């Protein structure tokens, strides 16, 4: 015995041949076999509106009887059947034809003229209207129309139509237009001038525009896949989107500007074009005024002589677009004149879309209203919440399903006899009907059921008419795709798959599957979760799917729901909330929870900005609170500071469907997709924000887990925003080191601890003792740096340390800092770099050319050293030299060669400051300067920086000043001594003083620049 699982009771190819979307396509047998009772109501014509007659529902048999039996005082009847595209208008017209054809007595009584909607060409329409009568004038008309159809092209006809419209519009007068505001469109300088403009003509003749479409269908019948003929001009057909309006003529530009800024003028222009269309078609096709009217009256006259009544059945009123006026005049011309029957009585049943009917020109509408007894038949089937049409839909679909199972060949063989129910012979009938249901007529609904059909039909209904039932749409977008395109999925246990999901979205009027159930299915049955959720939503009717038939699940290769994951009881009305309604929650909170639920359950529902903002706030707050500040170690920042780098917006937390329109959303580190799991978490967090109990503890854990998982992203954002990445910190440390070198605190070669201490010192209390050695450029560079050093060092400290107590940084992450410091000291130069962090730039504003400044500093110190060595050469004890000068000063007093009291005091003060000089400092300076000028040093930069940066102390200055002053006094003393040596007082000069003076003179005479001895 076969299994229902993967079973097909139809052949896809047979179904494709049997189920047709156009009423004209199926054979009579198939057409009647699939015919389902129509939902028809009467509607009265009130001006241009239709007003449904309350409780005036009827069926097609009543329409047929009314059409054939209604008496008319003029012998003519015009009965419009209105409805939206695909509502079954053409189906009703075809059904009337089949019923008339079935009636043997009708053959001799009626002449039936049937205008199929696919026969759009003017030739087909006129030949159908004139068929059956032979007359010289009628044959001439046929011949001319045939010649017109074969003797022109679509392009030529389109241009003729444009030119004919231009001529018709040029003949209009202001009196032809309603209202003074629209009269600017009349005459040759009005709308006609636009159509005459070559540039605008090309725009209106472009492929896809109305005029080329009309030309094509006037010449050629519409194919099965061709679009329906447009009902007329619309605002979209006006040349309002020209690429370069300046290419149009000035007169056209002025009118176009008015059209662009005045919507009422646009609609008036469309009405005027449509009113002029019939005249343009006549002119372009060479029909001439009155020719079709006379021809149709001849036809009526001919059948009057044969004692026949004419039945004209028009599947689409748009077929006679362009000849409507004359044709309607002929159709409604009274059959009798002066008591004598002159023309055959005429009954016309025509299908017309509701919108087209309302937009008919006034002259046409007046004729229609006069010939219809004031009402039409309306096929727009719009159900509602109270009358959802479930049974009518099941009956309609059931007939087509049965026809597909029986097949077109068998239906044609039966020739309209009673069609058997294919389910009666099916071995799976009982199991299948219990699982999927059947229509009132007994036709099984597999692979659908009632909820699935209703929801799928709602899914494909027009957005502005969600309850509308459009038969053609149901056939083309529901039945045919499932029975023909999805059969492989049904056989292979993959139905309903992704294609089903893409085709059928849950309509706004249908309740989605609660996210609590969807999330549970995702977590407990992941291998079939997607298909199962679709089945629960469509076949299980969403929130009502509590008792879904397990045989239905089995038929689709699905497992039953696990215990504890059952949807709510189907008797309970659906509530789109995260769980049973909790009356203890505030109404505002319940509304917010319902909104979040709806967002998760429906693909087209946005998440309001205020809720999205609050959710981001909860997530951000949790992440910031749990951020460890130890990876890497850095000072904890205030939340307001962190939010500068990690803001509460979509660049950090992006939520699908939250209308995020800011730059950077695509790179958000946290992204929430629209799915049931996230909806459930959001609802828990919304509850938490409101202080309400959280029903799912797992959502609290999820927030904690998310916070920990995003530590790296927070670190990255903090480092990026505050510019404290490792590379940027290296630049900061280097800037701090160079500043410390300028201050004489650090230089290449000192130990790691001293370097680190110098880097992180804010410079308070620093001051060079050797300022007299420093160049002006060095001093300016140091001053500029020190003005911003505090901020520089503060950023370094908080970036690599932690705070204790008062909040000041007390502990440094040496493990992180030392490698950075090593990189910083690998290069003691400073090159302008666009990657330098903003917080570093003020402290290095004048660092450009820092090495050049260091070299100038070396040169300056070399000069000082040279002058010092001029008096105290290398190898001579500096201390002894200073002592010798002071001894000479004492001896000079004995012989009257001492300086003045002031000079003596100055020398003594300078000596006091210089006497303690450690002359090894001078030697180290000398050694450093020697090394700095070596050409073979691989570390030349570091050597020069070391030479320039070291603080040489103040004593060198004092020694240098003392020696200069002493040299000046001794020069004077020697001169005086020489003068005395040729006098009688020469013997009074002590021998010791002579020796001291000669020794100092000898030292002073040492070659300048002799720094190496």
C-alpha cells in the first residue's frame, strides 16, 4: 500500500496543461470541469462610482438569466461585469458563452459574437464584429483594415498615433476643459505643443511607453505571455522625467514646468489625452468618422432581416479602445424606429476592470449608464475577518485539484459529462482527507489544507486589499507553482523549502508563528527547523497550530513536535506576545513586547527606533560594565568616556529591520538578525528595562556571554578612538623620550628603568643645569614640549596602567610597556607622520628637524670645550690650574699687581663656584663629542643624541667664567710685570710670582682647538 509521504496524485505536466490562468485557454470540457461558483454582487452606477447593493449577492446562473431575459425598451442591453484584473470577469463571460452554446434552442435564435481578450488587433476586432455577413461596403471595410494591419509597422503606427493626437489636441478649445486652471492645455500652444516637440516625441515613443504598446496591440494579437493592454494614458506616461529638459523647445519647457509643479494639471492632461485617443486611432488607421458605426448598424440590420438577436460577449472592454464611441453608439442604437424593427436587438456582456470603468470618458459612461438599467455585476471578491472565504476558497481550489488529477485528456473525453472525483478511487483517501481536509464537494485538498490555502492567498493578494480573492492570481501564484514547480521537493522531503519561503510571506492580516515556538523548534529540531516552522505557520495556522495533524507532518517527512514545544491551544485566540498575557504588566510594556514579537515573527515589520535604542543601551551597558580593563591593562574610564568610542548606536549594535541609516552600520561588531531566538532575548531585555520579571534566565546568561565575547572588539574600538594602539603608543613613548632627552633626563644607553621613569614623568621639577650650553633652538624645542608634556604623559599612564584610591594611575603594566619602550628607543629620530595620534601632536609640534638641532647643540658645546681647553689643556690638572691662579693672585698682592677690589671679589666668587668642578665631567663631554664625529659609528644617531642630551651641570659654566676672568687679569698682570722688569723695581718682583705668571702665559699660549692632548 502506498504511503502518503512523498506521494503525488497528479502528474505535473498534466496539471500544467489542465490548469490555465486565462479563461479563453482551456477547452470547453476543462473549463466547465474547473468552474467554481462565483461570488457576484450587484452594484449601482453613481456618477463614476460603483455602490454595492446591500445583501444583493447572486450567482452566475442568475446573471445568465438576467442577461438573456431582461427586457429593454430600446431592444438593446449593455451589461458590464466589473472587477479587478484576474477577478474572474472573463471567466464569467466565457461561462455565459458555453451555456448559450449548450442550449440547442439558442443556435437559431442568437448570433453570438465573441471578442476574446487575446485578440487585441483592430483587424481581429472588426472581423469578429462583421463575421457572417457579406456586403460590398463591409468587405471594403475588412479589406482596408487588413491592408492597414499588413501595410504598416509598429514604429510607424506609433508615430502616426502621436501625430494624430497632436492634431486632435491642437483643435481643442478652452471650453473643452473643465476649470480655468487647466485651459492652458488647450489649443496648438497647449498639450499639442509637447507632442509636436521632437525631443519629447522620442521620449514618449521609447519602448515600454503607452503609445508603442497601443500600436503593437492594434496591429498584433496579444500572445499568451504578453502583458495586458494598458487601459489608457496615466500620469507615468507624461514626459515628466526627461534627462535634459533644455533640449525641448522653449514653449514645451514652460508647459512641462507647470506640469511638474501642478498635480491637478497632470491629471487634466491625462484625461485630455484619453479623450482624444479615439479620434487619433481613427485617423491613424484611416477608419474615418462614422465608418465603424455604419458598419455595425449594417450588421444589425442584416441580422434583423434574419430574425436573429445579436449576443456580443467582450472578454475585455479595453479591446475596443480607440473605437469605443462609435461601437457603443452602434450597440445602443434603438432596434425600432417609428414602430418598425430596423436593427436586430442586441445584448452586450462586457468585462471591464473596475479602475478602467471608473475612468471611462464622460460620453462613454453616459451611454453605458443609460443602457444598463443603472447597475452592473461586480466580481471583486473581498472577504473580511468575519467572512474569510475559507469554504469558497476550498471549493474553488478543490475543483482545480480534481481536474489536475483527472487530467485534460480524460476531461475532454467526458465532453462536459459529470466529472468523477479522483479521490474516490485513491487508496490513501481516508488518511489524506483526515490530514489535509477536503472541500464540501469531497475533493481532497492535498498538498494544501484550508489554513495553508487561506494564508497563501493572503500572501499574494494586493497589499492594499489583503482580503481580496483574485482567481487568476490564485491559479498563477499558488496552484500552478505548487503542483508543477514544487513536486520534486514534495517527493524528496524538502517541501516547503526556500522557494516556498521566498514566494509566500505571512500577510499582515495573518498571525505569525510565535517566536517562542519558533525559537524552541530551532533549538530542539535544527535539522528540519525551517521546514517545520513553515508548516506550523501555514498548515498549522500559526498560533492555532497546537493540534496539527501528525499525519500531515509525516506526509512532508517531518517529525512531530517534541513534548513541551506544543503551540498554544487552537481554541484560544492568538495573542502576539512573548507568552500568555500577563495582566500584571503595564499596557505600555505589553505593547512593546508585542512589537518585538511581531518584529521577530514577520520579515517586513520594522523595529521602532525607540525600542532599538533601548535594547542597544542594555547591551552596551552590560558590555561596558563587564569590560575587564586588563586585556590590555589600562585605567578604567568613566562610562561617558567609553561611549565616545563605543557609542549607543547602530555602528556598534546593528539590528536587522531597525531602519538604520547611518554610516558604518555594515561594520558593526554586534549584529542581531531578525529571528525568533533574538526576538525572545529582546523581549526578556525589554522586561528587564521595565523592571518586570524575566521569564528566561538563559537570556541573562546570553547577555553576560555576549559581553565577554566582545572584549576584544571593545578594546579595538577604545584603542582606535583614543588612538592608543601599540603602534600609536610607541609614537607616544618616543615623543616622551625625546622630550626627556631635551630636558637632559634620558638619552640612549641608560638603563630600562630610568627610561621608563623618564617616559612616564610629567616633567614637573625638571630643569637643565647646563642651560648656558644650550642653543636657542634647543631651548625653544624644550619649552614647546614641556607646555604639553603633562597631557602627553597622562594619556600614556592611563593607557598602560591601573588606578587605585584617588583614581591616579599607581601601577604600570611593565610586561606590556617594556616591549613598546624597546620599539620606541630603536629609533631616536622624529619624522612627521600622518599616523601620529592627536594627543601626541601638541607635544611634538616643533620636533621636526630635531636631529639637526642636536647636531647644532654638539657644535655649540664643542666651541665651549675648545675655549675651556685653551686655558686648561687636556692632561693638565684643572684643579691645580685654578689653584695656581689663586696663588698668583695672592703673590700679586705682595708686589702691587693685584686686580681692583671689584675684580678681585669677582674672581674669588667665581673661584668658589668653580673649585668643586669634577673635571671628569669635562673629560666625559670631550669623549662624547669625540665619538659624535666618528664616521664609522653604526649607531651614529644614538651617539649624537647622547652627546647632545646629557646634562653637563652648571660647574663647567663657572670654571669657564672663572678662567676667562682670570685670563683677563693675568694678561694685565703680565703686561705690568714686563713693564717693571726694566726698572729699578724689578728686583722687588718675587721670583715665585714670575714663575706663576710665566706658567699661565705658557698655558694660555696653547694652540686653540687642541682638544686631543
